[in-house]
């Protein structure tokens, strides 16, 4: 495949994603709504993630003049398009012109890329900056360059501000420095890159220092390191899921390349690509073995991993590239359609295939209507999903929205920064999945209902009119 053909495929797939995004019928997922809300409250760090995704969304909403779901999610296909272009240049530098067009085409049609082009996530911006950083790094393995060293340092600093998963490539990178002579760069360039990366990352490091290491503590919590146990099924599930994340042919080719290295058949650059990708997969597989891991936690493996897979397939099995492109092309065609017909795609049990992305805004609109009916202007909830969507769906309503104050360490961003203030004494509308009792005053049940569709289909939601004093920190 020529570079021109690769560019055409990237542009065509991206155009399809943008057009279909216009007809998307899904709601924000809770994380997307949260990222949007962060973008309205700019900072150098947030409860669960570093700040880069919020900065991207803020830039898009400022340029478009709109906070509609379309404009927020548009970041996904556009940033992935940029990453695909950059990956072509990275592949050309490392593997030669035969790999250039294929690298871009394979990346833009990967199942994980197809999914995160319709539901915007931190992985999108991480991969963008990682590609820049690795492109510069491989340039430094060939020649000394202050400019490339600065680019690499800034790019990896921005990767850190995107998602801490960038750190997963560090162990493999260190082994590469020890074992692969081609991995070594000039000491001057190394120190310039490290200093540049630290300067870029410093604001988020300082934010964590001044906020009780909130993001670090949250990362430890979701990793469940305090509940270590052997879970062979979880490890196997994560490893097997990687065939779906990047496509079966691409992941198989990465493993094939690793076997070739063990047999002593790899070039120096192939070895370096292996050390910058495969150890990430095995590290997260180990995490899944002893605690917990989600399928996308190994995403930092797939910048170097994509180039590695394409290089191996170009040399040894060109037909595999065409098969992989067909598989990815089908996923890239179907995923956007699933968001358009999200209400029509129903499983035999009655649940929608896309139920995680449906029904959330309806609860927010119902809550807004109930608040008006009850004659209150303040809404409080103890549900992170609810408060995340309320801030977006009710953004143009004259209402104040808060999370119920926690008794101890906040469980989410809303409890940390937008808990019900102590000086609010009026009646409020409290929305919860549970029930409410208050010694000071009997809560008035305004409505109890079960949403008809979406994620909360069949689950009871209660709305109470209650004095704010009843919602003070839980004991």
C-alpha cells in the first residue's frame, strides 16, 4: 500500500465517523460527561485523571462555541486522524516506505480506535502524544539533535498529562537500553528530554502534592492493590481481550515478532519496538492476575506495537495486512451505526446493546422538571452517574447542582470539588438510588420511578424534597 492510499483511507474513515457522529443518539457516558465538566473548570489535575483531555475539550468547545455532545466527541476522530498521520511518519522512519501507508490504515481502523472515535477517552490523547514522542526518540537513535530531544521530552510530558499509563513503557524501555545497542541515545539528548518532560509534567505533580495525591490514590484504588489474590481467569481474559482491542491479526503479529526475537531472527529496531510494546501487555496481564485490569489498560503498547506488527506482516505475511484491514474496516463501519440505532439494537432480554450510553440524560431532564415542580433551585445527589450528566444536560437551567458531602475521603471529583456547601440551608431536591431518612425533618418523596430504557432501566430512582441540613456528611 502506498502512502497516498493510506492517507485516503485515513481521510475516508474519519469523514465517515464525523458524518455519523452528527446522527448519534446516545448520551454521554459518565466519564465523558465528567471530562466535559472538567473542561469547564480548568485545572492542572483532577480527581481521577491528569488534565490533558479537559484541555482538548475546552479548546474544541471554545472554537465551536458549543458544548453539545457532537462537538465534544468530535475530538476523538480528529485526534485519531492526526495520530494516524504521525504514525505513518513514524513507521517510515523505522520500517521504511513499504510500512508507511499500512501503518496509518491499520491504526485508523483498529477496533479500539473505532470505539474511541465515537466515545471520547483519555486513550485518544495519550496515543497522539506517544506517537510524537516515539517518532522523535527513534530519530535520536540515529543522530544527535537538541530539537528532537526537546520534542521527545515535551511529547512524553504531554503523554503524562494525558494518562499515567505512559509509565508502563518505562520498564521495557530500560531493558531495551541495557540489551539493545540501537536503543541508546546521546547522554546530552537524554538529559534534555528528561528535563523537558519534567517541566511539562511539573504542574500536575504539584497539583497532586497540594491535593493529598488524589489522582495517585484513586489510581491505586482502581488497581485494587490492597486486595491482591491470584486470578488466572482474569489474566487470561485480559490477554485474550487484546486480540479484540487491536484486532486479531495485529496482536498475533506482535506475538510472532516476539517469538522471532527469542529465536534470534529480529533486527535491532524490531527488538526495540518489541521492548516498547510487549512488556506493557505482560505487565498489565500480571496486574490482572493479582488484582484487576480493564481491556484498555494496555493501550500504551500499541503505538510501537502497531508499527511492529505492520513491519512483520509486510515482510512475512502481506495477506495478513489485507485481512486485518477488512476486519478493522467492518468495525469502523459498524460502531458508528450502532450509536445511530442505539435504541433499536435490543438484546433478547430487552436490554439495549448500547445501554451504558442511554437513558442518562432522561433522568437529568426528569430531575430538572421535578425541581421546578417542587419549587426548589438546588439539586443534590449521591450518585456520580447522575451528577455527571446533570451538570451537562441541565447546563442551561437556572439550577445549582451538588454532590452529597462525604464523611471521609471523597469518592469522586464531585464530592471533592462540588459537595453541598455548609451555608446552604434551604430546601433542596435530593435524587438517589436509595432511600432517605432524616431525624430533623421528614423527607417529602416527590417521585419514585423506574426509567423505561437505558442503563437504569428497571432500577428505582427516588427524588426527595428535604432540608439541606439532612444531607450533611454521612457518618
